[in-house]
C-alpha cells in the first residue's frame, strides 16, 4: 500500500539506488570518481539508515545506539575487498530516535580496478537481531583522463585539491528533497588533470523528457582538480523522479544522476500526476484542475503558487496544511488497513483524511455485544454530520451505505469551501 517502507524501497530501486530489504530499510548510492592512475577508479558507497530502525537506549542525558555496516565485493568466488565498521549514534532527544528521514549516514571510499563486481551491503542493529542485506552487481567504469566524475547529491562538499586526495563529502544517499521544505539540492561534480573541462552544461529532465531547468556552471580550479557544487533550485524540479544531466560543451559524453522530489517521508510519489491523486481531499477541484492543466515546464511555478495559496501559516518555512494532511494519510494507511487494500482510500480512511478526527465515535458493539450488525457513528459537530459505518461481515471492514457516502462527499465539499474563504 502507498506509504509503506516496501513501496519506498521499490521507488529507490527504480532510481538506480540500492535498497535493503529486511528489518532495517536502508538505501545506498554508488558513485565513481577518477583515481590517480588510469588502472583504478574511486568508488564512494553512501548508506542511509532511518533512526527509528535502530535500538536506542538512554545514556545519561542523551540516547545512544550502534550499528554495523559491511561491504563485500567479489569477482567470481574471490573476495576482492571487505570493509566492516561498527558506528555509534547519539542524539539529544527521544524524538530524534523516531526519525524516518535520512538521519544516519555511513560512507566509504574504495579504490578498485575497473570491471564487474558482485557487491553485498549489510546493516545490523547491535542491540538486537534486526538487520538487512542486499546484493547487487556493480560495473566499475574506467574514467577517461578528461572525464567527469559521477554527479553526487550531497549535503555538504569540500572539494579535493589534488589527484591523490579525496573530496570531503557528506553524501545524500537517497538523493531526495522534500518539495515545499527544501530550497536547493546541491550536486557535487569534479574532474582531474590538465585537460579537465572548465565549464559544464546542467540540464534537469522531468516527465516526458521535458527540460525543467537549464544552466551552466564553472568548474573552479583547485590545484590539479576542478570541481563545482551546483545548487539546483527545488522549485524548478518536478515532483517525483528527475534526471540531472551534466555535459561538457562541444563534447558528446554526459554523466547523470536521478533525484527524487517527494512530498514527505514514507510517501512514494513517483510523478506529478500521482501527486494529484493524493491531493483529492486536500483542496478544491478548481485548484486541482489548475495544477493538472499546467504544462510540464510550468508545473514547478504553478505548484509554488499553489503552496502560497493554501499555506495556513505563511510566515513559517513549513507548509503545515500539507504536513498534517499527509500525516493523516500515513496514519489512515495503518489504522484502516483492514477496511480496504489501501487504508486511506477506504470509507473510514476517506473521512479521516478529509475531515480529520471525529468529535465523537459511538460503537454499538461496545454498547450491545450481541447486536447482529455492528455500527460506528462518527460525529463532526462543526459540519453538522453523522457518518454511520457498518461492519456487515463482522471482520472489521467498515462501509458507508449509498446515502452515507453522499453525506461524506457533501461534508468534504463544505469543508473545502470553508478553507477557501
């Protein structure tokens, strides 16, 4: 169902990332940079773990957890490289232990000969038996002397200054930003040697091979290295998966990376059109129609206007309305998962997402356990409505009758009309 960890893992895999299956839903990226000699390539593996997957314990006035990350690369039966590290994580508040975002990052540089490898990535929580493992095939390229490195989405980047040094990067393994929350997506790129290019063309490609952003960036010289960190404006990206492409003017070769613009953690929205289906009970049909009618190249601007029009607290950086709305979708997917294949699209899920928590719930089964048909009556006093959900089967699959569904639809229209005043 939408909003589950498995959906997010499938989305990460569609971006070309490594997504671990198991009790720890990690995501990892693999990037390549030029090494000092032509017979080897520098590979950066960056791993992302949500804090909530680790077992934290109180440690004085803080909370601590530990995990072990392991990489193994093989060619045939031979183990070429093996790296294992046990790391400690300390956070100041209990709330930090429940984060679902990219809160724990581990990364490792490896120097490898070009060729194909089988790579196993493993993560284990040291306080329990929880862990996850994923095995993938990795093709390590031979980078040309004047070629560009892999574009690497980052949080921070300090470029290298010599061919035998390493850039100091804090990679962004999920390659993800949150629309309406993050303002830029920094992407690091470098090249080495006397023939390294001094300028690159940057192009962001969205749905339908539409160019969403087109720019150039200079690669500043630092010793024998040239590099740039391009701050891509999130408002120019499309919701879902985008391709960021770099090329050298006058040369045919390009390097690229895929990035995800999400509406929040645990919401695996892969396209602009899919996002519109999620917003069906957040805003009026007129506003949705305006978003839907926007040309692909205009979607980011139209979306920015939509955010301004619907933000209940314009003075803050966060859009509290969308934050709360998508939080209700996540809750509904769990709370009403027995009502329908997708919890937020069930009758009770629809009412909860669109109208919020009812002011009162009357469960007739609690009043009369012997009743032949169990009912739940949800009261929304401000909207002057009672919704009568019936469990005809006795298995907790609650439904509205035809009139009840019409009453719910009318209440949703009234609430949306009130929000637009």
